[in-house]
């Protein structure tokens, strides 16, 4: 069980921490490299300096690469020391999280087995089914929910209900599929880690509410700000004619959330985007600082042409969206809620108490590795929203996905049949998952039929686009490159911000020797993810076939610098360099 000790603050300039960031940087670097550990390769500052708001990267070493899907993490702060510490802590929390799944001991059981056996096995009481339903905001009879849950076995692990001195035996892989590594956190002390994690869960929740409802929210008066660090951050934007709007996104939650949008009329849209993000902390000032430093992290100094990946909040498409966001009643920054105290443990207790008033429980699992001794945790609050989840989440949808993607085929078929029986005509997702299961079994014709059945049933354009993409993907596996293109055209028309759709259409056109058209699709994919080595390499090969050898060499070299494992790119580059 996690026990939170008193945690007085030792640093309060731009964020509230137990120790100054310079000490954090030294201690974390030592822990990550001691005894020959190769978890951290390097940290480096990556901002251009235009805003003079530092942004750092922590680059994974070989030990981290073996367990983590990401290769680098970004860190933000009002000072270089805090930004570097932030990047290091991002690495700590993710490395701790992904290695936890390899090292931890789980009880593998169905939900009914856990309910029946937990006490005799000396395990804590099982999390009520009602909280599982709350995690997807679904109203379903608990008997039906248990039938769905029992279609597979879960990785049960104790989680602490913070502020309540109790544990619950929790199907931890359920929360992992809902939030991936959102909810991971790390800090100089357990309370610091847990408060940051809880604040980030609240932040995701209020952002999801705003994204769904697009309600008008209060705009914070800049003239009401008197904190010197926050004023200096704002000045760094306004002195460069970058417009900033700050919004109160607290939405009756116990901790304050400030959303920030920034727009440079002089560089948009050619060299910058309108950045829209949010920050949650114990006090309104620290929430605003988190939001503004996040803007700097995502914005590429508003001059590099970088494209950021929207997460908690959607992108604003243009100045009209920015002006619309700026509408709303004006409020002072200090009018926002606050749980600020002189001790971080007190702030955590206040956050948990505020959540309990809303019948919400903050659960956490200790991820701290004994070889690192750097506090890290994984937290979740059943009932809080998350924007990246399905627009119509349900127990059946997520269990169906897990069955289709990972269960033994016969077990998956039985489980999908149970879900069909429970949900009836509401199971719009089942044909898609049956297509995924058929695809996994290499039953391509059956998979194509299921995806074709699924497409018109989907409740929104993004899901229709995904079904159309999978129809196309199956066609490409059957070498029907021409037949795949109308499906991909449809997917892109429905959802224009998914690079994989452009990539596959580019490949399909390339296979038909439509090199110029293929190049346009690979360029479009790079417009969504300029760091995609595969698309850079594909564009290079197109240029070779188009006779642009110098451009092909440039692109293929750039792709291999990003990903040396692209052998096809290396072969083309070698041929070009040798005059073949």
C-alpha cells in the first residue's frame, strides 16, 4: 500500500518541487547511469532561442529502448534546469511504467474468479464492477457487465485508493488499454509524483469535456497576473507579437486548470501553428506556467515549421477559431480554485478529498524501481474522461478490441459472441473487430467483408475512415493496389489528419508507377509527421524514379540518419552513389 509522508516544498519558482531542479538533474542522471545502466543516452536543449523558453529532450539509451515504444521525451520549464529535469522525469516515469509490465507479479483471473478467490488468496477486495463501468461512463446491468468481463482473463494487481487507506484488486490491463501511459508520473518524492499524476488526470478530463461540448469558458485577464515568473513568460510571447489567450478550464474540479492558446500572425501558417494546450496544478499561477511552457514545447518557437501532435485538446485551425476561443466572461487569475499549501502531501490530500466529493477515487500503483529509487507511479480515476478514447466508449467496445487483437482465436470468437448477445443492435463495433480477428488469422476475404459491413455502421467520420482504410489495407495484401485507392480516397476525405492513410495511398500509387502522385501523398504524410523516416525514404525513392537524383540522395540520406535500419533506402542510396 502506498503511504504518503509529509513533503514540504523546497523549490517554488516556476513549479512546486521538493528540491531545486539542478539537484534533480544531477541525482536522476546519476541513477540512470550508475552501475553501467544505459537508460539515458543524453539530454539536449532543442528550442531555437527565439522565445527564450527552454525545451529539452531526454534520449533513450539501449536499456530504455528495449522496453519503451518511444525513443525521446520532451521537457518544459521556465528555466533550463527545470526543463531538463522535466525531460528526465518523463523518461523515468515511462521507463518505470513499461518495465513494470515486464517485471511485476500479476494474478491472472477472470473477474468472477477474482471476486470468488481474492480473500482466500490473501489479496485485497476486488474493485467493484460499478467502477469499471464508471471508467467508460456506461450504464449497463452489472450482471451483463460481468458476463462481458468474464470473456477474458485480466492482470489483477493491488492499487491504493489514495486518501482512503485501502487497496483494491484492480484489472490493471483494463486501465492500460483505456489510457495507455497517461497517468504515469514521477517526482523527487512520492507525494510530488502522485500530485503531478493526479493533476494530469484532471487536466485530461476537463480538456475532454471541453472538446466534446465546446462550451464558452472564462477568459483570464492578463492584467490580473502579478506573479513575476508568469509575467516574464507572457512577456516573452507578447514582445515577439505572439498573441496569447488564457482560459479558465477548471470546470468545478478541485485543482485549477488553465488552457493557453498562442498564435503568431507573422509566421502562421507557413512557419508555425496555432498551439492550444492546458496545464493543471495546485495553484492557478502554477497551472498557467505549466500551460505556457507547454505551448513553448509544442510551438517550435513559432518559426521552425514544426507540426505538433494534438493530444489533450484539438488543434485550432485558424485565426477565427482563436478569436472564438478568446470570447467569454473575463475573470481574474486568482478567481480560479486552489489547493495550494506549504506541503505537497497536503495538496495531494486536498485533491483526493475534492475528487471524493464528486464520488471519484484516485487510485495509484507504485512503479518505483528498487535499482533506481526514483519515485514513479501509475494513476487512474474511474469516471474521469480522456479525449483520445472512443467517442462512444463502452465495456463491450474495449473488451472486444482486446479479444480481437490478442486473444486466442477460438476464445475471441466466443467472447465476441457474448458481447453480441449483451449489446444486440448497439454493438456497432463488432463487425470491425471480427474483421480484425479474421485479418489476424490471414483470412483476407472474410476480413474484407467484415470491414465493408462495419464501415456504414460506424457512428462518426473517424471510425468510418478507419474501416475504409482497413478495406484498402486488405486489398493491398491481396495485391489489389488499384482497388485500394478509392477506399483510401474515402478514408482521407473523412479524416484528413492520419498520416497512415496518405502513406498507404502513396504506396498503392507507387506500385502502379504513379510516382508523382505517390510523392504528393508521401509529402502529405510528412506534413502530419515531418519526422517519419519511412515517408522521407519513400519520397526519396519516388524522386529517383522521377529522375531527381540529387533530391533522392538528399532524402534517402535524411531518412537513414533518422532510422539506419531502412535497408531499402540504403540500397537505393548506394545505387545512386555508385551510378547504377
